[in-house]
């Protein structure tokens, strides 16, 4: 955002934004710390290979299980990406270009699977489609007793992960459609083109890069997903790279690190292909034709609006409400497999799960870790985002660093977790402090993985600030640090707080990273949820899952209520 200069001598010259001294050094330092686990992982494989020791590399690459797991991971990720595109694409098209009613509520429901931990998504589908389904069994639609659950299959994995990652396609495609220059749509309609012809001829071609970027994000997310394959693929005997890494680490411990590092590097290399596609698509979006950017001209649905709205909510009911209802039912029945009714309903499972020591400890650990990660990343995001919006060499360095900071969040979580184990397995040099086996290693992984999540809202808020504010403060003698603390920070605080809340929601039930880093006494809520389901306590796992979902929805609603005070796009489910 630009405005006229304060001085008449400057005329219409764009005011200069004054960055924080040392902003480039801060950016480079943050980048080095964030990328350290990935660099250490690369060295774990490349170092011995350069020295002529290729034992671990050859053992992994010669194993048939490696390539079986790789083929399964790629095939399932591609299938899940297709499902995510088929689900998220049409919803983004309707929400971004038409006069569909209730867009905010619809977007909230569509994004909810992304905020709910993947292991809970998997558990809800297990309870919905299994032979003991509390919803389908009374209707006579459940599989016969003793038969496998249909979601314990490649098709089940593809369906569940596709639903979970459809919000990524929805958000990316909707953002691209909203960025289509309104002038072009209006010009097409002024020349006689109908609404749908204007959509097909103007909005869709310009929004395709956003759709492709969303598909790339969905592919990378599905490739590194652990929560869903852990509950659906392992019982079905379908190996994937994340589950293979987990089983090697849980079976052999740190002694398996050389081979596990090769597996992590393999999955990271495949993920980088998806990241490269995403970056190419984003560059195409940034190079788009100029015009009045804003909400794309609304195209009327006419007499089709009500049927389309009904169809949208039916889909939401099938892919979201039905599995969650099955999960709720499973948490209320006395014995799993019984139909839910007045004689079988009970709240005892909630009382039991809240009384478990491991649940209380996991809740405290997750609250401490997520709160600390949200606070620390919010503090770092302000100066870093301000440096990224600055001019000159420092600003260019900061912006380049901003691209690199996205890497730990983009690559699969198991890759980052293995890198953190390699970095912190031994005590820190000079300090002599050991983080391995403590909450500190999990916090370090969270800080590296989710910095970009906190940085995006702060960067958008800093970019929207009028440079004249800092220029006026500078003319009064305020130094860069004082301007950052008294001008920038108060103005961007709402957006930074929203980013911190998103970090909190994401880390509170995180599993993919935590499952490889936790030890006795450092369990997180995501780990306990997985352990309850895997350990044969489905009703207790369902009860804890419902409590978790209630907390997540409550926080999302509280953040959404403050959405009007935040820059557009900070709250992803607000219209």
C-alpha cells in the first residue's frame, strides 16, 4: 500500500519504508536455524557417501520394501490429490465466483478437516464404515461382522486423505479466483458474454495456476501424512514411507538412523518435486495481468442457487458430519459394537479418559509446547516480516530467506523429525545441554516447521502498512527499533495474534513430528490419541477425540469472531 509523501518537495514519490538495522542478518540467522535439521539430514547421507561408505545407502536402496513403500506412497498421494481436487475445486469455484449463500459457514466446514488432527479423521472413518458402526449397523448398511473395514485399503486411504487435504486445494484455488482482475470479467460481460462464458473464458484460465498450486500442496501433504496411514495402512499391511520410517525407528531406535535418514531423504526428494510445481504456479500467479484486484464479479446462479446450495451441504454432511457423528456415537456407547440408544448411552468414557494420568500429562505437554511455539514464533514473525517488506538489499535477502523458511513446513514432517534427532541426539556444543528425549526437541521441531505459518499473516499486515507512518516517526527522531516497537508492532499485532492462534491449533494435536520425537513423560495429545486407538481402546480414543474437536472448534469460532479487525486472508474460513 502506498500514499503521498508528507513533504511537498517529494511530490508524488512513493515514500520509503525504513527497515530494521540488521534485518538481513536476522533473516539469515533465522533461516540457518530453521534449515539446520534438513541440512544435517543431507549430511548424514552425503557425508559417508562422499567418504566412500555407501553401506546404509545401498542397504536401503536394495531393499524391495523400500520401493514397495515408495510406490504405495506416491500412488496413494496421487489418488488423494485427485480426490482433493474433485472436492476442493468445485467448492472454491462456487465460493469464489458465485452468489452462493452461507459462504463463511461453508468455508468453515470445508477447512475443519485440515484443523482436526489426521488420526482423528482416520478414527472417525473407522467408526463410520466398520462392522460395528454405531450409525450404519442399525440401518443394516454396515459390513458383516468379521469382515475387514473397507477403509483399511488403498482406496480407503485415498478417500480419507483426499478429504483431509481438499481444504488446501479449496484455499489456493479460491484465493486465485479472488485475485482475478475484476476489470477483465466486467469487460467480457460488457461485450455480450454471458456470466458462465465470462467465467470459463476469463476467471478460470487465470485461476488455473492457483488450482495447480493447491494440488501440489495436497500431494506433498498426502505424501508425508502419518496419522491416516498409521491407522488405516498398517492394519491392512500396506507399507508407506512415513510408516516404514516409524516402524524402523520404534523397532531399532537411534541405531537405525543411518538407514532411516536415507528413507527420509527419499521422501523429501519426492516432496521437492511437488514443492517445485507449487513455486512455479505461484510465480505465474504473481505475474498475472494487472487490473482492479478484489472479489471477482459475482456470477448469479439464478434458479440453480437453491439446488446447488443443497448439494453443497449434502456433500459436507457425507464427508464431515457423518464421520464425526459416528465418532461421537462411539464415544457414548457402553461397549463398542452396540447401537446407540437410551439403554446403551453413557458418559463414563469421558470421565475415564479425563482421569488417565497420561492424558493429563499429554494435555499439559501439548498446551505448553503449542503455547510456547505460538508465542515465540509470533515474536520472531514481527521483525522478520518487517524486514521482508523493506527495500534494498536487506529486503531482498529477507524475501529470499522467506522462501527458504517455507521448506521445513512444506517437506513431510518425518523428514524434519529425523533431522532434529540427528541434530540433538548429542548434547549441544559448548552448552553441553541435551535436548534428545525432552520436550525441548519437540519444541525445536515445532519452531522450525511452523515458522512460515506465523510469518504469512504478519507479512501481509506489514505489507499493508502505510510507509508514511514510519517516515513521520523517523522525522521526529525515532530510531528503527523504536519505530518497530511503537509503530509497527501495535498495528500488526492482531494479524500476528491470529497467526499465533493458527500455530497453536496446528501444534496442539500434531502427530507426524511428535511420534518420532516423544519419549516417556513427554507424550503429546496427538501421541496419546494414536496410542488409545492402536492399543484397543476405541471408545476412550473417541471420547478424547471429541473433546479435542470441541476445543478446536471453540478456538476457531473465537478467532473468527475477531476476523473483522484483521487483514483479509488472515482468517482462511472468513468470506
